[in-house]
C-alpha cells in the first residue's frame, strides 16, 4: 500500500486499509515501509494518549505523537481531544508481542510530517482534496492530508466577497483547494479555493439575458446592490430598499457585458434563506494550474490573472 496523503477518513474503509489492519504480518510490513494507515480513535486517556481501533487490533498513539506541534508546543491539546470518535491517520512505529497479545505503538505525528514534506515539495497550483475542519471569520481551516490543517483565507474562498467563510463552507464538507505555496521554517502551507470555481466567462455561459435566477446579496452600496449568482459571478442591481447582506433574492438578468465584465440585474423578490451553503459546481478538481485568468478575452482592461509559477 503506497503512502496516500489524503484527508483523514478517506482511507479508513478502503479494502486495502482494512486488509492490512486485520493481519499482523501485514502490519509489520507496513511498519517497515512507513505506510500510512487509518483507524478509529475510540478514547483519550487522562494523559492524552489516544487509543485507536484498527479493527482486529488495538493501538496507542502517545500524546507527543498524536499531532504535529504537540511535542514542539505549537499545537493545543484540542488537536488531540477533538479526534475521539473520528478517523485518525498513523504509521506503525512498534509492535511488541506479549502474553496478552500484540501491543501496537502508532504515530499520527509521523504521518503528518510525511504529508507536510510531500506538500512542501509539491508545485504551487496543484489541486488537493480537502475537508473543512473549522471556520473563523478570517478563513476556513481544512485538512489537506493526514489531519494536517491549513487555512484558506476568506479573500481566497471565492471571487465574490463574503462576510464569513460560513457563507461558503460547512464543517465536515469535502472540497478541493489549490496549493499556493509553503513555508518550511514555519511548517505551514498556503491555499486558495476561488480558482477552482470557474472564470468569469465560464460562469457567464450558464446564464443568459432574460433568465430569472436566485442569488445572494453580497454588498449594498448607495448606487445599487451586488448579487452573487455563483461564487465567482456577481451582478449589480439598481438601489433597492429592504435588502440585507447575506439575504437571498430572485433576480432577472437584464444584460451580460464581457467587455466590461459586468452583469445588469433587476430584483424580482426576496426569498427565504437557504439552510446551508450551496454545494459547489467545480470547474477544476485535479491536476495543476500554471496560470489562471479570471477575466474574459473581451475584457477591455488589464487581464485579471494569477501566475502560480511565480507563487512564493
């Protein structure tokens, strides 16, 4: 089984992971090869060691091996406590045979170090699978491999501006992200998301003048309101009383102007709120972006683009 640097939970129920965790000789081979496996964290001791069910066997992740940063003092204990009842990635570091059966020592930290080393040498622009772990006002935190958490800053969640990442994401949601760089000294990765949601032109092809569609109010100005039709596609209405930022409305598309990169809208009525963020319609889910140009070819100003080959 090759090392797979996937968000935690992606390996747990795979046939190969279950096959290895069910046989002691295969676990010994996995230990020698440094293979990343997954099990279920069933409890945490008062000393903050994690007990992990491998199915046929039980293993222990000592506190200092439970998360990258615990040993160094840069991670909080919640990084361990919050894993109880959830899948955890690990490598096997020792198997001791006792009269009571084998005792397995595991390291989640080692799996995260391997994932980090891999991603630090991965070219910027690479698309990664991710799972949202928690949300703050300034960004969305996501697991990009083996429980290694990185942040998507709020300004990189989408082209359309949002008040909070909760407008775009939900905890536990499976998404994709773009690797934009890494800092080996600080052991951090930088991510973006908006480049996967389509260019202005790609989004414009989904709409046409005369259509009436739902949207979200993303900005209210003295001259009108910005309405998000898609995360990377926003239009402008005339000033309308009674609108609230984050509110949901239906609008009629009056015109689409690629040379100005503008969409003219007219409010039809307000709509009830959506109970959760809309699912994403990704335009890109794999491979690597070298350059991403948001603006259409007809745009009369300087192109709006991002060059990943020059990213830090």
